[in-house]
C-alpha cells in the first residue's frame, strides 16, 4: 500500500489536543450564570429596599413610625403603587410644603433639601429625593404636607427611608462584584485554555 507523502508532518487532530474546546463553552457559561445572578440579586434586593420605605399619601397629616435614630430621606414617588391604587404624577414636584413634628415631644424636626440627588425605579415605583432630616430618638412622627392657600395641587406619594442612599450604593456595588467576578473567572478559563491548547499544538508538531 502506498501512503501519501505529507512532508514528514503528521496531521494534528483537534480532538487529541488538551484541554478540550469545551472549556471555551464553560467560560461563556460562567459569565452567563454570573449575569443572571447579577440581575436576580439586583431585582430581589432593590425590591426589598423600596419595600422598606414608609409611603404617605399627601396633602394632609400622616403619622409615621421611625424605628432608628439618624438621617432620613423623603422621596417623591411620581410613579407609585399604594395598596391596589396606581399613582402617576408629574416628575417635578412644586408648591408642596412640608413640616415634621415628634408626636412624643411635640417639637418640630428641621427639614432641609436633599444633599444628594438620589433616584430609583423598580417594581413600578420611581422616586427622587426631595428632603432630608435627622432624629435623635425613634418613635412616632407626624408629617404635614399642604399646598399654599389659593394653589391647587394633586394627591401625591411621599416615601420616607433611613440610610436609603448608602444601602442603594451597597447593593449596586455588590451586584457589580458578582458580575465582574464571573467575567474574570470566565476570561481566566478562556485564556488558560487557549494558552494550553497552543502549547499542546506546538508539542505535537
């Protein structure tokens, strides 16, 4: 039997090269799983965070129980759901005036404009920070909101949260850590697979 001459070189079969090309698929799979975990983590924790906000429908006098001392932020939810009712109002809130009083002491709590422009949009709720205040003791507080005399205003939703901005940043950073962690693992697998296969090809040649 006459064998064809190939210049003394053996044809390299990709099936014989280790590691297998399947490791490239594994790298892609790791990144897909990481992306899915990232989305699930954000969805779960952001919903939990917005659920922790105390919603108040104003104008009028509304009581809120604040369980921790420290800084609180009042958000204006221009897209909101309270009970079974959906609220959709203008994004810019103007004319509404607010005051906060401790039900225990009767003292008025100073309100100031929000020092940070914090926003959120999750679970059919979208809000923007408008005011903030500081309390020394937890307890019951009464928020009064009204429009100036002679000015008509619509019913809107305000939401009060404690440490909301810090918690929001923490959730986003943790989610990004999951995403970039999976990316790094996936890229590492792909690069190592490429280098080892290239070395194996050269050895077989």
